[in-house]
């Protein structure tokens, strides 16, 4: 609250002549009075700071303490004398010993704070270490933030995440949900922030736009242990996750065809069998064999054989659903796990694959033989299902070979 007209002249004289840095602060943190001494100490003219928040004079890690201080001042409880950290206009840090007086209206209600400050000389070593800490906080390739109990961001620092242009303090005042791009109190980031407000330590991964963040949350406490808000740190782990996904893909897929490999094929069969057992469901296994691959390799070369393998893989992907598993589990041996399927569906899929391969115009031309087994009719174990499908595959290949011999 601005001083009354009767005291304005006296206050103006004090503000002009005092060596101390005298600052009048409203209860919302805005600066209302600014002395010549404050201009000398902090480097700002009165016109540059009057009406602006006191946060402009604070290192970002001191903003939560300011919120606590203003809350206490509204209740008439605050530290009257203490040493605080402030920033000069050029960015250098100051240690300031302050004395505070509550400004009250005619009814005795606190309406603001009058602060008188003097610079405290620091040891050179302290200044150097604190400067290094500030630079570390500003340049770390992470995002650090604090919130109040309403989950509004009260401070942020760090170099941010890749492709973001986040400045220190640039998030202050935003709801944390706005920065994390999540809506509703039941979303994962918000429920974890509420858990931190209850005193829990939380660690989780969260996808924000095209980046993946690994986030750690802790409760933010005052010296007495009371929870004031949250402390969060977010690491950009997008590159690491992509490398992990690429490594897993290479470990579970065939390099030539891009289909799942033997390991993934067998593990998927085991998982599907257990799922079908629990739900009394059925699924179907197809085993496919590219007829005459050795003949193609011997006659046309291995590059032609590779083209045939890749063509069969492409046809299998086209004729199967995205939920099915297509695999190359041997040299010329392929498999399909048809999820939630019956014999009729499996026969249709097998027929489409055979027709596409047979009628295709690409060279080299070839055919494919297919064997089928259905859970639980043809077996209740992976081994039994594979043996049943393999037996049917062998019979079909034998019949095809016999017809070729009869036709000369």
C-alpha cells in the first residue's frame, strides 16, 4: 500500500538520502518503493523495477522462499532480519543483510513490507563456488523446477531438453500441467505430483510431444519439514530409448526380411498359448516353406534367392493383420501366429499368401507350401503345435513333388 500524502515528503527525503537500499514490497511481491541506495546496490533505476515483481532480483532457486516469506507476511509472521541472496542488474550475485518493517493500514492490517538492505562482503572462495553452482544449474542438460501446493511452477532452471528454448525462470507462474502438456488431474504426471505433495518420492517416464522424459519428483519442504510443493527434475532420455528400441529390434528381427526371428517367434508362441489357456481362446499357427530356394540359389544366384525371401515376407505382412506375428525362423522356413483365429480364417490367410506368391509377376517365380495347426485341437503345447503344422506342411510338399513327377 502506498504511503499517505502526509508522509510522502518525509519518505521521499529518506529514499533520496539513505545509504541503505530501501525497497517497499506489496504482499503480492511487486515493488512499490525504490531508494537511491537500492539503485546503487542493485543497478536498477526506480522506473525499471517499480511495479515489477521482486523475483527479478532473485536467483531462481530463491523464488520458493519468496513465496513462503510473502505468505508469512500476510499473517504478520516473517523474518525481520536475515541475509538473503539477490542479483545485480548485470547478473552478478549479491549477499544482502536486510531489515524489514511491516507497513500497516489504520486498522493495523499488514499491507506491505519496507525492507532496508546493505551488501555483505563475501569471501572470494564463497563467491567463486556459488558462481560455479549457478552456472552448473543454468547449463545442466536437464530441466529443474519447483511448484507450490497448487502445482504452479515457482522456479525453473537448467538447459532444458533437446529442441526446447527454455530460459531460466521462463516457466514461473505456469501450471505444471501446461508445461507437461497433460490435461486432467488423473493423468500420470499429475497423479505423481500429487503423490509428491503427500511426501512420496516418485520416478517415472513421460512422453512430452516427441521427447521422452525421465522425471524424478520429491516433496519441497521448508526448514521445519512442512511440504511447500514439489521439486522436479526431467532428463531427456529420447536418444537412449531409441537406441534401446533399435537394439531390441535387431535382437528380435531377421536382418534380411524384417520379420521376427526364431527367438521372437518362439516367445510369442509361448505367450499366446498361456493367454489362450487362461481365456479358453483359440489361435492358429501357420508354417510356410519357400519351395525350391536351393534351386533358385544354384540357378540364379543368392541375390535372386534373397529377393524371393523378401518377396514372401512382404506378402505375409500384407495378408496378415497387424496383431498377428510373422516370422522367418530358418533359412527358407517362415511362420505366422494368427491371434484369436479359427481354422476358417487360417485357411483364408494361407490361401491368399499362396495365391499372391504363385500369381506374382516378379522374378524369380516360386511357390510356397503351408502347414497349419490350431490350438487346442491340434495340440496344447508349443512343441505339439509345431509338430502338427510341420507334419501337414511335409504332406503338402510331398503331394506337390509327386504331381511334378507325374507331369514329367
